[in-house]
C-alpha cells in the first residue's frame, strides 16, 4: 500500500529497547488505508505493545519512519507528539484507564481538553457524550454515574465513547474485548464499527483472539509484520 494513500504507514522501522540487547523489532512495511478496519493478531510477547507504542509516538524508532495521517512522528518533539496523539488517535486501553471517581460524562469529554481540533469538531460536547453513551448501549442514568461504579462491560463502552468523541482519524484498541464473552464481544464490535464508520475513522485492533477475525476488513498476523529477535514486548 502506498504511504501517500494510507492513514498509518511504517517503513523499514527498527526499535531496540534500551538495556535489552537481546530484543529488536523490525517492521519492513505495514500500512492501513483510511476507514479500514484491521485486526492485528499476536500472542503475548510477540511485540504488539512495542508496535502500538511506536504508532502512538510514546517511543520513537531508531531507524525507518512511522507516519500517521501524513506526519512522520520522528519530525515532532516529545511534546508535539503528545499533542498530535491527542488530536489524531483515539485509544481504547485493555484496562480502560478511566478516572474511577469522575463521572462517565467527564471521562468521555476528557480528550477534548487536550485536543482543540477534536473539540472544534464537536458542536455540543455534552450532548455528543450523551449520544455516544446511548448509541453504545449504556443506560440513561450512566452518564452521571462515577465510572468506577459501572460493570466491566459498561466501562468498556465508556472507553470506546472517549476514543470516538471528536472523530479522530485513527482508533487504536488494545485487547478491548478480552474480559467479555463471545456474545457481548460481537455486540460491542458492531457498535464500535458503526460509530467508526459514521466518523470515517480507521480502526486498528490488537488481540490474541482469532475468533474476532470475521468482523474485520483485514486480519494481519504479527509474524507477517515484524521480525523480532529473542524476546518481544
């Protein structure tokens, strides 16, 4: 795939964790098209976390290029990478990373505080937070509840709403369905995909669960993307 037509592109990337001489991650060519849904499969230790850190700019490659939305992350300072990530990437973490004592509404609105471009795309933030809650299947009263009082499945939906608000071009989901049964997984994915399509966002989900494959436009194995040496993270 041509990097000029992709939302995400990694070319000739190499990363070695400091102090871990036995580990290096090589990525010759990995790209995702705008609005594509991609499932990246890999077992624990296959390098998934390192790859996501490179894409999000929390670590930088020692060689090659990581480009998101046409911007080479290596061209940005650490502070600018943080701001760029807030604007361009919606993140759904495996453990959700919600503020437990804050309301659901405040958790969903949090990214807009750090991303003025995302904020500008939301005419009425509180109404949009409420709409996302409803669309993702949360009960009416959940919007004002403390996030820490919700069930795991409900917290997952809050994390998805937080990632989706403001229509970031790229959504990255790190094992978001690992705590759910198959039926709940399917429902969640249908809702997530519908909102991503409505926003024209690209979705990259990382998982070890091959049963999710049928839901995605494309399935990629970590072993086809990377050439890790001994031990990955």
